[in-house]
C-alpha cells in the first residue's frame, strides 16, 4: 500500500492551472491577476481598468475549472491618464 502524500493546500493544482491560464492571456492586466485557494475554491485578486477584463479573467478560469467555485475579488480601478500642462 502506498501512502498518500499529505498536501496542506489541496487547491494548489487548481491554482496552478488558473495562474497558467491567466499568464497566457494576451491582455497584460489579466496576466497580473493573482490566484489563491481559500479552502472552498479559487480566489482571483488584483486590479484591472475595465470591468470586461474582470469578467474575462473569471471566465477563462471558469471554463477550465468547471466544478470548482470561483471567487472574483478583482477590483476595477479608474485609469488615470497623464494630464497635459
């Protein structure tokens, strides 16, 4: 009988998959989104400038991790453009 290796973070495989998906995005802001495991599901954290990017990051992960709860805590922040003097 082979003993199972104890894993203190059972979601680490899912977070790695989610990070891989986001890091391969063509959108730089999505590549910066963080991924964590909260004992129930995958948590997405970070900041983006468009609500569309928030939704897109979530759907990229949701399509791959169909049965895993996704908690989208990505903030949409106002993009400040430099002012001309």
